[in-house]
C-alpha cells in the first residue's frame, strides 16, 4: 500500500510518521490520476513492514556487557519505563538484567505515568557526575541504544516547577545520581 502526499495536503504529518518511508518517485507518478501542477513534488510513502518479534528493542548485550564489566561491581543504576507500554517495560527489564548480570546494583526498575517521548534518556541529577554514569552512557551507545543525555536535571526540574506548578518531572532520592528513562517504544 502506498500513501501519496501532495505539496499542499498533509506532507509534514505523513513524512514524520515512523511507520512510513518514502518510496520511489516513479510510484508517485504511477498512482496519480491527474496531471496537476506540482505533480513533480508528489511523494509516495510505503508502509514499513512490522518489526520482527523483539524487533527494535532487542539489545546488543555483548558490547554492553563488555563496557559495564569495566566498572567496579556494585555501581548503582536507576531505571524507569513508561507505564502502559509493554514494549518499554520489556526493554527496561532486559536492560536491567544486563546491568545485574554485569555486577551492577539495580536500585530501581519502575514505571512512570509521566508522558515520555520515544527513546532512551539518561537524566543526571547534577552538573557533575560520577564516572559510572558515563559508563552507562557508553554501554548504551555500544548496544545501539544511543541515549539522549541531560545533566543538572534537578535544577531544570526546580525551574520548571516554579514556572508551572503542575509540571511533571522525575524526582531524585537522596544519593541518587541519575534516571535511565525508557520512553515509549514505537
């Protein structure tokens, strides 16, 4: 099945849909029924095939274990996944088991109702952080999970709460240095 976008009808929404990808230009011309102005800018999008079981959230554990093993045993990790998203929960548990198998201490493996965008995020409480937090980042990158990293999150959260008291964000327990957040898995 192909979806056509015309230069004046929903091109942005369709082109940003992760379930679609641009097809060949000749398909766009083949599936049009008019000789409209702007036809050269028509794009055909085809549906992506469904990911295989365990698809994009499969973790390349070998490289991840290798990097995590370089850290002294007992280093802490706090993991949270988007509630109501079975795939995010599954990915969080899989990542948690890799940390545990590598000698890390999983301090939390929780769910959150905070609406989190798709992706993996490493929110660091302070502007400066311990070396084990950087080890987490490197391990996730080696596993192909490239996290979005944000430091000084506590200051950011305090500022956001002052500006908007109903703002929802992550809170840190005493001694907690980070949250490894598993966002929605599309």
